[in-house]
C-alpha cells in the first residue's frame, strides 16, 4: 500500500510505501500497478501502538460479562438490581466483572445466594485475582463444600473454574480501531493449549494484532506469601533458560522483595516490573541500577484515582503510579492498559499520564505528569524492548496507525476518535468510515 501526504512526528510530510515492512519513505512516490493508495491528507502517521500488558482471554470474556463495579455500579442496591435482572449466557452462567469492595463490602457465597440462589453466578474482582461464586456455581465446578466461595488466583482450586470459548474477533476489531497493532499478553501460567489457541487465532486472522506472551516468565506476588529466597531461585531458573522475567508488583512490599531477589539472582536485559503501582522514593535508585523496565498503567489514576485519594494515606500519594520520576531517574518505562482490568484504551492512558486527573477532577500527584509526546512514545515500543520506540523509517515493521489530524492537534487531543486507519504488515485492517 502507498500512503500519501503522511505527516510524521518529526515534522516531515511524506509518502510511505508499506508491505510487511516499510519499503520507501519519500516525496511524490508513484503508485505501482495494482497498489492500494491511502491519502492521509496531512494526518499523522505513527508506528502502530503496542499495548504492553493485557489479558486477552479475560478481555474477550469481559465483552459479554456484566459490569458490577464503578462506574457502572456504586451501591449494594444497584448490585442486587444488576444481578437479579441479568440474563444467563448460553451456558447457563452469569459472569460479572469489575467488582470492588466500595460497592457492597466483601462478598462471599452467602451474600450472593441471598441475591441469586439458583443460577450459577461468578463475580470477578477488578484486580483479576479473586472470584466469588454462589452455591449453584460452586456445585457446577465440584466445590459444593467450599466454605465461602472466594477463589483466589493463587489457590489450587482456582483451576476448577469453568472456562468457555471466547470471541477474539470482536476484541480484535475494537483493538485495531484504536490504532493498536500489537499486544503483550501478561496472563501468568498460560498452558500449551492456550498458547496454541492464541497463536492460531492470530495466524487465521481471528485476532489481527501481533501477540507476545510473558508466560512462563511472569510471576504474580502476594503480600501474605512473599518469599525472597523462592523468588530469587525462580528468577535464577528463568535466567538459566536464557529467559527474562516479569514480576507483578502492586505494593511497596512486593517491589522491595523483587528488587532484593533481582540483586541476588542477577539481571537479564529484558527483565520487567509489571504495574509498579506503589514505588517508594528510596527504590528509584535501585530500579535504575538494575536497569529493569517498568511497565505501568497511569490510566488507573483516571479510572480509580478518587478511591486512591480516599483509601491511601496522603503522605503516600506521591508513590502511586509514577511515570515522570521514573523517567527522571533513567529507569526504562513503557505504558499499557491492563485490559480488561483497565479500560483498554491506550489513548485514555496517555491522557491520564499527561493530566493525572481523577474521575472527580482532582489531580493525583501532578509531579508525575509527562508531556503528550512522551506519553504517546511509551506506547510505541518494541514488544521485547518496550522502552525503545519504533519509528516510521525504511525497514521498520509495516504496522502503522493513521490519524485524521496533524501532529499538533493529535498530541493536544490524544483521542482514539482520531484513528482513521490501522495497517498491520501493510494490510489495511481498520478504516474509519
């Protein structure tokens, strides 16, 4: 395909010939016989966005799941109404997502039975690490005697949760409409069947963006089971296979233990910290010395910031979802959405990184704001080196995002509505009508 009148971030206006890779970048290129032509009309052309931390199967499932947390549901009464009027899926289950304790406190099988007793009901916490099942659901998965119906991701019985086939095609359509051409799936412990399924979905065109997997090098930590020696041993084992690690750190304790484990085990140039939701100031130099990449999600400031302002002590607000201070400390940083536990819109994540504005309009830690261009660049990284942005140059991948506005407007708005077209390996996979 030939893209004409493309405005690049460096100020040039060029034509771009693209197939699996960018073949030519120049002025007044002539179309070849049979070659498609896309007129960008002076709109910005970028490398396709890469969302560096998502959960594909969970995101596909969430498309037809009931939302039972903020902003859709805020009170116990609203929760009861949503559940009592929900229509079970084809498999007879009601699956709900996004729950937070601010709605109706800590749920268990008894509280769910009181609302819905005879239809299998499964509610996932917005963290993605906890499911609560009613008695009918527990019976379906062979856990009728379970004491409270609260199944955690680290518990052995979590494997008993029924899985269902998910529609990756619809998820793919939504993702490419945002200019995303690649994702990194951060789901831990993906088995061979899942791996083959995802790869086949990409190969047969059901899921168009490129997929990179963190598993088996992804580790989720829990504060009540932190074990420095075990973590260091696991890191050493992965490095012994020549593989990097990605460690999920959402508390200060998890981050401190991870830093100590990496010091003990030694590093790999592609090692990552996932989330880094809380970063005490005295750990910045440690992260910089380790050279480890932080993949974080400032979109949670925009989605959950008011809850942080209520629940987190004021003297710790400056530790939440850092971006600017990480960059200032020369720590490699990339952004992601954590879809579906975050909204899945990288442009909203960029705006959050720029403004740090909560849903009520408060600003959470203005010192962590970055420029629009910096925020955008942190979604342009290579899958294996998220902090190193791709460019629109000859030889680069033919994965491109075409915006309807020139760079000055695009950077001012950072809005998915500006995405006019998306190309993957030179093929037009999305075009805004």
